[in-house]
């Protein structure tokens, strides 16, 4: 469901934004883009998540 995925990305981006507020590694990478990349990596590489 596209709505569910959109909500998941938004929640993760919001969470990452507050986690990285004082630790800014790459100011050009926005939290939403970082969340999308992380979620796509988790889908393509299930060993990242672990058991």
C-alpha cells in the first residue's frame, strides 16, 4: 500500500531528523532521502535487519 509506505518513510525521516540534529554528517542529504535509501537497502539486503 503506497499510503503505508509513505507514512513509514515520513516517520523514519522524522525520527532520523531528531537523532541527527546535533550530528550532521552530510548536510546535502535530506532526512527523507536518507530514510528512503535505508528502507530500500533493507528490502534489497535482508541481512541488514537481522533476526
